[in-house]
C-alpha cells in the first residue's frame, strides 16, 4: 500500500500536516506522510480515537490525541483483499501503540 493524501478536513483545515522522514533516513527508506491531527481538545473527536486512546492531564481534562492517515492499496492488493486476504500491520519498536484500521465509508470526510 502507498500513502494517500488524506487532505484537510473541511471543519479543521489547520489540523492537516505532512510528517517528514527521520533525519537519518533517505528518501528511498521513507518519504513524507500527510496526516490529520484528530481527537485533541477542541479538535474533531473521532470515535475510534475516543475508544482507543486518551490521556488525563494534570488539570483533570481528558484529551484524545491521534493522527489519521490514508493508504491506497494497489490493484493486486485490492484483488487479494477482495478474495479474503487479511491486512497486516507492522509497527516498529518494543510495544504496540493503540491503533485502529478501517475502510473509509462513502461520504466519510
């Protein structure tokens, strides 16, 4: 799958950013990724982010920090998915952060 440009949300256009590659990686290893910041205080509260992660601040306020990106399957991947192949996720590191995967619904922004 390749990263797709998720674009800004019409209700929160300033929450759209491009995350760059780590400094010690080259362009072949990693490019930039277009993301939306969702779920933080005052932002769009996105239901999967609410279920998956939250942080209680010292003030007692609860925030739901999350980033959302979109990925486009190739034609070959679409065929495998349609035939029932599972979608795999690889996360680098020593733990598994809370994540959510789903197919965007018609009309979902």
